[in-house]
């Protein structure tokens, strides 16, 4: 009897997790499309395809989770990804090996993130304004480096990062999916199990109190944005692996997809709350919705409306949870 009660209490605790609602929504949406299109959505191929499609957003969403929990926001993710594809392509064209090109791409993303953090922590510019400015500046830099055209480059094996696994392969999915999973696990451990993660939550919950407790808010801010930038750099490498070109106009609106994934997954734009697991669920939910709508022949403008409704509903739910928590306390 006690075992049953413990199980029931564990289930109740699970339902109180911010990501539980999005998980239920994901299962319901997938079940809906599977019922309407069983010949497509009940096949393993569609799952593998959707897993590959979510890689770029998922990796960037891990970094965005850290930023939003810290109380910030990053509108420059799409521009960073585009810039990284250009940098990787130019490095490969110059004869640099793929390993070095990947490191240069990630370093570029890290530098972009550190720039954002420096503007916010050093100059006191609000995260929205600072990253809005870098969103434009980095996009312009990408166009300048590419001379306003796509750069065709030898993939040198980087295209295999996003290639579907051959039939019978023990890996089941593309290498990019495994990399995204490993980075998500590392991000979850960093946020939930380390001193730095506790500092990120503390700063996002109340920066003034965190400062009084001896936490260096400026250092946490710069480190958080730098990590998010490095993850955007990895996402840019994956994007190059998918496109095999450096495209300065690539990933328009990616930042909205990434932010939406975090918010849908239970992240609070007020800071102090969010989880990597929830962000991954949010990214998966949007991917399933887009694929299902496409297979049902739903117009693109209707898909955009549905995505907007989901984002607003998730934000409204977040406000409701905060108001309820305040009333209880």
C-alpha cells in the first residue's frame, strides 16, 4: 500500500513540473496526426526525419534556456547561426581541415555571445536592445564576409552530421541528433546540478538579492551569454552540415523559434524559471506541428497562426502560474 502511495505522490509531483503540460500537448498533437495520417506518422522514418529537423533549434534552445533563466533574452541567434555558416564555409574554402573549421565556427559563436554579455553587463544596455542591435550587426557582418552571396564549400564530411542514418545502422538517427542530446544533457546538469547553474537561477530570480549574496552578476551574465553563443555556434555548424553552403541570409526568424521553444517548454520570460527538458519538448512540439500541418496540406499562413497562438497561450499560462504562486505565498 505504501508503495502505491509513493508512486501516486511521485506522479503528482511529476504533474507539477512546468514541462509536464507541454509533454502532454506533444503526445496529444502527435497522436492526432498519427490518427489522421497513420501511413506517415506511424513509421520510423518520419520520427528520424523530425529528430534531424529539430537539431538546430534544440541546440540553440539549450543556450537560450540559460539566457532566459538568467533573466535575459537573445534576439541575435539567427544572425549568429548564419554568420557561423559563412565562417565555416570560408575556412573550408581556404583549405582548413573540417575539425579546425568547426572549432573556428564555435569560437565565432562564443565571441558573439560574449559580445552580447559584455554590452549588457558592461554598458548596462537592456538584453532586448543589446541583442536587437547585434542581430542586425552580425547579419551585416555575415553578408560582408560572404560578399552578399552564398559560399559553396567542400563539406569534407560535415554533411554527414545531419545525414539520416543508413538502414540497419546501430545509430538509428543522424549524428547531429546524438550531439544535440549530449549537449542538452550537459546543459541540464549545468543548470540544475552546479554552482554556476544556481547562480544563473539566482540572478534571474532577483539580481539585486543575488548581488547582496556575493554573486558577481556581471560575470554570470557574460558567461551565460558566452555559453549560449557557443551553443549557437554548434547550431551553426549543424546548419552548415545540412546546407553545405555558407549563407548569410540563412535562419531568418530562427530566434523566434528558439525563444518559442523555451517559453512553450515552461521557461519564464521574467527569469528564474526554465528547464532544458522543457525547451526540447517545446522544440519537438513545434516540429511535429509543422510536419503534421504539411502532411495534411494546411497552408503555411495557418501554421504561423497556430504557432503564434501556442506561444501566446504558453506565455499566458506562465503568467497564471506566477500569479498563483504569488497568491499562495
